[in-house]
């Protein structure tokens, strides 16, 4: 077994990621895992505030792009799940047989989420006539109402979203944020006049993804999933995978283009300008608390978390130094905090009766991007000492504190982006042949344009999973790694969470 070194302040070294990650989410007080249901952690105030900061960015993007927030019930009746299962089963069978779904009859087959949901069969002591389940996602609930909301082409596009808890009976090993049974979930559901408009929505979703990932400085691979890994109810799926520190990928978001398949099942129609009845084309876009897990994993270090400034629960912590020696320190600290709060920064004054070193350690563990120290000498010099969580210190003039803090936070954000990009560049390498040695912790780029059987050969020979087609093809044809035929299709292979 590799020697990963000794734990520092109770934190295992990050080189031992499997030990570091579960330890740091508790030591930094993001969650408490002692709740007596596996996979249902308790959000602690600091962790919940971090998640809410991510949600705030998402809300802003939804407002910017004309989505409207809704809130659907948690409980869904069983007959809607059966309707979804029949549809998903039909679409999967049509895909497997290479035919149009309209050519097949619906069959009563097990599919969809039926084996993953939590059931509610009683109300008090009364058995329910129709059992209900806790939502695993909300297609069935929403699409039952969409036909009542959509009548005409003027009602389209319909762009809705909600941020809610979803529930899935996860049987694998749980891991905070990454694999849980109660999921903090974002889902956008849209309806459009035709396939082209729905496709434009997918492009908009990917732009939103790009902006969010940039705000969180996350290194991602965006792939159109292979057919066998596409949600059976979708025409195609585009997944967003973060490259984690150990070289594995973590899917944090996905976009689905449904064409008119769900609309036909749920009778979601509209009248066009000519008075003709048409089925809507639909999309969904989902993300979860895995985003926070990715932030923790990517940016943390041996000393604790490091939050990118846009989503930091506390962006600046102000620490008075030797304030007992001069009343001017407290005055300067309060004034600094007020000026920063007035422009929207999330500020904390740490005036606890502890040694400064202890305070520094505490906020370092929690990943606060910027620490301002103000003591008697700083007040005399008209400065605050700014210490960046990414390393480095600079004095900031107190009379120009807002601009100084903004510059410091920009430096931190740029440094985190640089680090994550360097990590991605280090992790991703080209696989030239099936004889090439596969190194643990590496992601491989390949030219691949083979069949399902070729994909099976590729995955078995490498022990990795095909993520799918990248959004950008090769500029010049390359030989497919399995068949040898020339192709411009670029794909990635990785170990996935």
C-alpha cells in the first residue's frame, strides 16, 4: 500500500483522495453524516450556504435566459410511473431494433425508475388506493400539466425550472454529494414548436453550463453520450463530466433532447399559425449537488477546502489583530466590513478570543478565498494585509478596499482556473493503439468511429468507459483505434464515478 503521509490537523493528505474527501467534508463542516439513514446527510449551515451560492448562480442564468421557476409536488401517483416505464421501454426497444417507436406496440416491461424509487403506500393507518412515490425526477409530474398550459404556438417556448430534492434508492456505496439517496437537484424542462427550436435550447443549455463551470473553475469534458449510454427516453444526451483529482470523471450535469417522443406519450400539443395541431418538441437540463462535490475535490488541498470566490459562502474573513492595544483596530475592521458588504461581498469578522494562528487555520480549512488582517500598525499605515488562500500576501489600502479586494479575488479565481486547466491537461492523453499501457488516473482521447461490438472491444481492452463524442471533431481524419477506418470523431475514455 502506498504511503500517503500523515494526516495534518486531522485531514488525510489529498494524495489519498478516498480518505481525504470524506474526511474534509465533515472537518470543514459541510455535512454531518451521522443521520441514521444511509445516503441522507444533514447539511450543516456552511455547506448549505455553499450550495445556495451555487443555486444563486443557477437562478441568475435561468432569469437571464427567460426560464420561469415552478415548484411541483414531491409525491407522484404510481400510474404516472407506469406510463413513463411503458414509454421508456418502448423507446429503448425501438432504439435496440433500429426502428421508429411508432412501429412498435407498448409492452408492460420493467424500465425507468421503478426499482429506484421510495414508495408511499399508507396515509396514517389507511392504505392508499393509488400508491405514490417520491420523485426521482419530474418528467411525469410536469408533463401531466403541460397539456393544460400549452394550447397555441404563442404559448411556446415554455421554459420552466425548479430546484428541489429528489430521491433514489442508491444501492452502491454512498459518498457525500457524489452518490446520495436524497439529492439536491436542479431540473429545467422546456417545450418548443419543433426539433430545430429544441436543438437551439440545447445550445443555450451548453452556454449556461460553460458559464457556470467557469465561475466554479471546474475542468470539464462535454460529450454526446454513445447510444447505449443515452437515457432511453431521449433522442440524445449530452453529459458534462468533471475531471476529478484522481483522474476519474464525475458527471455533474446533462442535457436531453426528447424530440416529440414524450409529447406524444403525454399528449402535449399546440396549434400552429395555420391552425394545424402539432406535437411539441422537448428538452431537459439537470444538475445536482455533485457540483459541490466537484468543487471540494478539485480545489481542496492538504490544508482544507478552497472555494472559488463566486460560490464561497464567505468570500472575505476579516481578522482584527491586537485590537486590545488600540480601539482604532475595531473601528477600521467594522468600516472595512461595511464597505465590502455594501457592494455585495459575503463577509465575516472573526473577533473570537483566540490566537490569530488558530483563526487562520480554521478559515484555511473552510476554504475562505481571502483573509484580511488589520492590526494597529496596519491602521497607522492605512493598509490591510490580504492573504490569499491560494498563496501570497499583499497590502491593500484601506481607502481603496473594494477595488483591492476585487483584484485579489480575481487573482484567486484566475489561479484556481489555471490549476484546474493544468490538471486537465496533465490527465488527458492520446491513446494511439490498443497495445498502449493504460495508466491509472489518466483519461484517454481516442479517434473512434466503431460499432457497438468495436466499443465493447475498446472498453474491455482498456478497462475504461467511453464517454462519447466531444463537441469538437478532429480537423483532419484520424484512423479509428479499433477499425482503422478514417474518422474525425474524437472521444474520451475514463473511469467514472
